[in-house]
C-alpha cells in the first residue's frame, strides 16, 4: 500500500480520536499527516502537539490549507454536524477524497446535494460509521446477503446508556435542535446511537439499495434533561422491501450495556452487539462467533486508503449508503412533531462525580421487553408516553423542522470546531 497524504479539519471533540489514529498510522509508515485546521488551537494543546510532532502544518482556515496542499490524498472532517456538508462539498470540488464524521448531513436535501457533488467529482467519501467495519457485523451482512436467515422481516436495535449534565454542557450545540442558525438535531439517533440505527438499516437490507428506502416512519421523542432534543426515543420504520426496523434508545438508563441488534428472518434469527459478538440461529443450529476487540476507526481509515489506491475496493460506508439513515431521521421528526418532556415524577436525579445525571427507572427496567414486543412506548403503554402517527415517506425530498420545535431559530452564537 502506498503512503497516503492526509489532512485533518477539527482536532477537538471526536477529532481527538482522529489525531490518535493519524498518529498511529503515521507510526506504521502508512500515512503522512501533512496539515491540519483548527481555529481554536490553544484549547487543544495535546492534539496540536501530536500533529506538530508529525510535521503537520497548522492552519486556521481549511480552504487555505487545501489550496496550499493540492497533493493531499484525503481530508478527514471531525467538526460539528452542521459543518459537514459545506466542508465535504468544498473538499470534493477541490479534488480531495473525504472521510467525514457521522452523520454526514442532517437533512435529506443536504445529503442529496452532497451525493450529487460526489458523483460529479468522482471523489470518494467515506462516512465514519465505524461500526460497519467490525468483522462480526461484516459477517452478519454476508450471511444475510446469502439468505442464511431467509427473508428479513424484523430488525430491532436497543441502546441504553446514561449521560450526565456535563455531557450536555460540553459544547453549546449538545442537545439542541438548532444552533448558530443551522440544524443539528442532536439526540439519541443522530449522535450517540447513530451507529446503531445505521446498522439496523444495513441489516434490513436497504441502505444504499436504490428504491428500498422507508415507506413510512412512526416515532416518539422525549427528554428528561433540560434540552431541546431527545434523550429517549423509539422509531418504527416500514421499509420498501417489506422489512421493518424498530429502534429504541435512551441516555438516562439506570444500568448500561452494549447496544445490540436482533434480526428475525423467515428461516432464522441473529444477534449482534458492540462487543463484536454475533450469534446466528438457523434450522441447522446455533452458531456463536466472538471476534474480540477491534480498532473500528483504523478499519475505516485503512479501507479508504485501500479504495484510493484500488478503485475497485468498496467502501464500508460510502456517502450514498447513508440515504435511508437520513430519511428515517427526518421522518422521525415529521412523525413525532415534538420532543415531549417526561414529567419529573417518573425521573430520578443522582450525583455523578462533579455533575448530576437524570434517570428513567421505569423504562430502564422495561426497555428490553418493549423492544422484544416491538411496541412504541405509547403502545406499551407508559403513563408519560404520547402517541404519534406514521409519516409517509414516498417522494420525500425536503426536511423542515416542525414549527413547534423551532425554539432556538435563529441563534446569534458564533461557531467553532469544538
């Protein structure tokens, strides 16, 4: 493999992980880090020092960086969600391949614009849905593709974590629907559990398949924290190939465990989780596969570098394969129409280090049962839950945030990359 030349935009937040990965690949002799962009370098001295030690040149303007380094092979973009679209488009039009953080875009119109530019320029655009790259999940997709489970009927994803108040205080766009006059739609399925929803759609066999997008989406959104977005959600998406996807997430769980997906087909079922474990049940018996720890981000970098060198190499997560994810995300807001506050009588609050955490004991206890029954929270029913209606997705091409959710539009805050 040739040594790729790369640049990074954004070294704060999750950009720290990209700095570590670039440092690792550079140490292996597989990557040369040419330059990086960060307008607030003083706040990220450790990452700055690591990149500078690799000989990377610091810039505060990414367009200037790309203009002065036309020999870069690809640029990694690890910046706030609302910046992904303009930066991706600019980089591709300037002739660079791209690795962009998830989600690639917030609205379907933005994603479609990005896809059009990607096709026009012929540049590669890998979306860092790194959980698509683990061997267990790749094996699941192979088995599903070979018909090992027959026709997929139901895919269920469950994610149960807890996040303290400090999580929402870490950056001003955390937990917001709109920030700096831009959609961010920060919540369970667009940020921490975006990987889970995306993998559910891949398992349903629809991501990247023309015409196999959602027919309808029905969803409920809630919060226990004082945020605009959701920290509790459930989604039911009926797909054009006959499969349905059920997604359940909470960031206020009393316990925590590895997010997981179950797949039910006409001839078997499967279980996959974030620990890189896969169990497959068919008429021939049960097969348990444990692949052990894996460096998912490294997989994404190496996959992109291999595809740059060998165009026939498929990407793990190409831009176009994310279209159903964005459609389901947009359809979720169209169906829910509001993010409902769960009354405090159902919520407990505890100290969490120097911060506090709000928990939802009732749902924590019943989440797996609700998911196994493929019910929405209002159908279970929980006393705090509010019902919604399915939203038809046929021909859907433009998202606008429902009027009741536009609490912070517009914002006069200035943006940065942290």
